[in-house]
C-alpha cells in the first residue's frame, strides 16, 4: 500500500485550501484504491522564510530546527503527493514554495498530482508548481484538477465543487497512486 500526502498550499487565516484538501481526501478514500491518504497541512509546521546555511541537498537530512526535521520525516515517509494549490499572482503561494524549498532528497523519485483553484482555474500556478517539482525529481501526473473560485465556491468561501470535476479528480488520484507504486520500486 502506498502513502499519499495531500499537501495544503496556503497558510492564510481565511484560507479555503483546507476545505479543498479535505474534500479531495474524502473523494480519494471513496475510490477504494490500495493507498492511504493523509492531509499534510503546511500551516502546522510554522516555517520561517528559508535561511539555512546549507542547501537542502547538502544537509544530509539534518536540518537546523525541530520543525524542519519533523517536516523532513513526514515527507520522507510518503510515496506520493497531491498538492492543493491556490493561485496567487499567477503562481503558487510563497508559503508553499518555502515549504518545498526547505528539504531536498525527501521529494525525489515520488509522484505528485496537482489540484488547483483560483479565478482562472489555477492554470498558471499548476504549471509553475510542475516546473518546481520536476527540479526535485518528482514526477507530476496529468490531468490536474482545476476549480473555479467563482463557480466551485459559495461566496468564494465555502467549497462546493460541481460534479463535473469528479472524473478529472478521479484521474488525478488514480494516476498519482499508480505512479507512486511504480516509483516506489526505484527508491
């Protein structure tokens, strides 16, 4: 069985990100795949802005704070990920980029699906995240989930996705699980 971390991409107090992550987790669990799904909320790790002395690739998984070491262990135990990303200024949030940057080898040879949301379906954020993840040797699957802030949220605050997204999200989850199983064999 593979372990898939559903990673939140926002730390704002008024975020809707956690609602999307919870919905994706429930949806994924209902597919009855040979996988465990866990929400990994970057807000719980309280990352300062990246300022380590060594690049993560050179740190040998020995980081300077307990929070970063806990983050390293959590990501290391996962076989794959589904990133839930809002789109801010045509990219991912600074908090998500910061969380990704703090560690290095823990990401390698794993799969990731992406579910984005925003006023333009988070297309630019998704493309940005795919590029960032590829640099860390994370294989991103297609398709990606794309929710509209105007159509899939009530008053832009409460997540109420249209049923039209079900087939796409099923593909995101299914492909992430399949690729995670395959990549597990090379780690």
